C-alpha cells in the first residue's frame, strides 16, 4: 500500500473507531437525563446535567496535560486507554450508584482530553495542507454515523413507552458498553507512519544512549508539548478561534443533552415523547453526516475557502433556534419527571422538532469540519497542543452550559448561543482571511484548502 493509501486507511479506521465509541457515548448522553429522572425515586440521586458538567469541566482542565501524555505514550495507545474509560462510564448505567456515576464522570473527563488530543495528532500526521479538508470531512462524517445507530435502537426499543423499566435500561447500556469496546479495539489497526529521517540518524544515537535516553527524550517532549500549549494559547489566531470554539461547546451541550431532554418532557407529544429522543438523535446525525460529506469530501471543489461554510452554519443554526423558540415550552429543559403541559407560541409539532434536530446537526458539522481543517492547516507542526487548546475551550464552555442548563429556561439558553455564535463567526472570518493571505504570499492556490 502506498504512503497516501496508508494515510487514508488510518483516517478511515480513526473515524470508524470514533463512530463505535460515540455511538455508545452520545446515545448515553441523549438518554442519560431521561433515564436518571426515572431512577431518582430510588436510592440513586444523580443528575445527568451535573455529570456532563463534571465531565467537561475535568476535560477542560485535563487538556493542560493531555499533549504531554500523548507525547509520552503516543497517540495510538492514548486512544486505546481512553476508549476503555469511555466504556467504563457507560457500564455504570447498567447498575447505577451515585458515587460510581460521579467518579466515572471525573475519569472520563481526563480520558476525553487525551482521546481528542490524540485524535487531532493522528489526523494531522496523516494529512497535509492539500488533504486536511478532505480528511477532516471523512473523519467527521464517519464519527457522526454514531448518532444514527444508537438513536435508531432507542427509537424502536422505547416506542410507546412513558416509563423506562430496569430491564430496558440494562439491555440498552449492556449493548452500548460492548459497542464502545469494539471501537476501542479498532484503534489497534491504525498503522504507524514510517520515519522520514535519514536511516541511522536516530538508530546510532539510541544504540549509544540506550533506553534511559529514550525515556529522557519522552519527558523532554512532554515538557515541550506543555510549553507549546501555553505559548499557542496566547497567539492572535488561537484567541480568535477560541470564540468560535466556545460556540461549538455551547451547541454541543444543547443538541447532545438539552434538546433531547426538552423533547422527552413535552407531554403533548403523547406516548411518543421518549422514542422521539432517539429519532431526534437520528436527524441530528443525518445533518452531521450530510455536512461532513459535502463540506469535507467536496472541499477540493470549494474555491472560496472555509468562510462560506461557516456562514451557512450560523444561518442554519439561527433558523433552528427560532423554530425551537416557537415550538418548545420554555420550561422544557428543567421540567420534572411528569413532564410539562405548557405551550410556547405554537402547538408543539413533532415534524418541526425533527427539522430542528436536522438543522442543529447540519450547522454543527459546518463549524466543526472547518475548525478541524483550519487548525490542521495553521498548526501542522504543533497539532497536539493546538487540538488540546481547541478541546480545552470547547469543553469548558460545554461544562458551563451543562451547569446552567439545570436552571435556565429555554429562551435564555437560546439567546446565549445566538450571541456567542454571532461573534464566533466574525472571529473565524478574521482568521480565515489571514490564512488566505498567508497562502497567497506563498503562491499557493486558496481553493486547495
């Protein structure tokens, strides 16, 4: 297999592995609050929103050290270990205990930081400035198939049910745990890139210095990665992109946890309210996959760079927020187990709710594929620190959003996303114009990004 073929193979395996793991984890996130609401009349007293807030809070802090960890153990082994912790978190729901639930939330926060830093490193190592857009799209589209499969099971298994039984819960979470473990094992299929240095350059050194030197070099790389993360954090481009990244964190919280909870709380949807959570996840996934395919796989034909895609993303999201505001009761995110009988500005429509799910996914893919692309382009030599900063900002904003989701009515959550999204779009435009100018200065074709 050629070098280019091997790189494409690695990107596909990376995407498929993430697809399996996040089929389990994102399905878990979509139904966690609904399942927990049914558990809270037992000895279990956890909160899905609080758990996710802990996860993203720990994730954000862990991104300070994740580049160092990836530098020491390598991206492949980092992803394998992280995948095991994802599986353990999902397995907690088979027989929930409050202490285990929150402990697992802390552990998966650390694992997520390492997983996504290693993912960015692996994506960049297997791409160049001409293929980063395509590879980002392939990875994103494969990843978002996770929203289809897990939620399809939930839709059919829970159709017509207003209460989630213990048997239903155990069945779905055993299946999700196994799926997550399959994705973890697939990481072993990723092939290492051949060393491009001249033969003997490192070999002779290693023969003289031995294993102690190798350990010392790993530690030096870890320290260098940490210092690089701090340095990159304060560059103009990274500070501007952080506003865009913050928006993706808020949207991530909304479509992966809050919106499904809103749908499940609307009593006017009748017996379908719980199964509609799964159907909503499917439509989000369709939007994500469509966006990843169009704006990633077809990026070579895009003569105008990344800005039009991001502009489309914010317009699609604004339409979705407007429709959700009219369709969903204001108290839906914080409704009790009995649900809510309130009505917004129209009688709740299942069709409008599913359309909004699709628009949320499509808009999210516009932002994330272009962020992955521009980070890989701008920081090809420092991919691990750059992607760690990306996940740091995204996850800390997701943590904040999960926290206020316990208290804020729907209208205020939508308003926050509108404001941050508006400014995040402007800052992305600024960085992209700078990237275009840099390409022009080098004499490269702007349409190739």
